[in-house]
C-alpha cells in the first residue's frame, strides 16, 4: 500500500464523495505550483487520471489542452483503494475518459529527467566563441585576460563559465593556480 500525504488523502476523500469521482476543486489551501506538484505526483502514482472535461455538465477544468478543450481530474480505482474504498462495480474508466494519455503534461509537473545538454557550437566571432577559444588554448586563461579580450566584468566572465559553458553547453571548465599568473581556467581541447 502506498503512503499518502494528508493532502493527497484529502483530495481522494473529497473525490470519492463527488459524482464521477471528480477530484476538483482542490482544497483552497492548495494553489499554484504546490497544486501542480501534488497532482503531478498523484498522476504518476496512478491515483488520479486526466480525462476530457464535459463542459456542458459544467465539470471543473484542471487545464486546457490548447485545442479549445479542457481536462479534469478523476480519482482512479487505485486512488480510491489507497484510502480504503473498494468499488463493487469497478468502472475501469469514468465517463469521458480516454484510453490514450493526453499529450501535454499538467502545468509545472515533473516530467522525465532532463537529458544531457545538446552539443552546440557558438557562432564564430561572438564573445562566447572568444571565451571558449581562450579556455581551449594550452595555457588557458585568467579572469583578467578574458575581461580584457571580451570587455566583460569579472562577474560576467564567471557567470558565462558557470551558465553558458557548464550548464547549457555541458563543457567541463577546470581551474588551477599557476605561479605568477593566478587562477587559470581551461577547457579540454575539442
């Protein structure tokens, strides 16, 4: 049996009492990113399911699909079983449910882990290309040398190495102290 948080149990208990086991509206205390996080976890565990909302019956909408339709959240049999409710006539899917999952994830919900950064090459003649060329040189470059070549301030140089090079381009910037030069930063040769 899966361990439920108090909030998850509250959502499922409320859904069990509503027609078609609709999980909306969520508790008033649950808004924005917190709501998306809780719902995302419940969708991942199979406690909730996104189904097409019947707008004519004024079913509440969890999110819009972008094509003028909306989806609502419905407690699944597994979700109801998690709070101790066994359905005698277990309906595999509530009215309006589709067998195919929706293409779009709920807003702000965790999705698959991010893949490794794509291999990108900066345009020639840019300051970023100059920075990479200086760091790939056998002798590397100091912050002061990069500042002189690019016209950047020291915090911009450090930010470019941490953000653009490490995070976006996935390059491994190394540094070492060199006598008479100070800290020298390098990239492995391409």
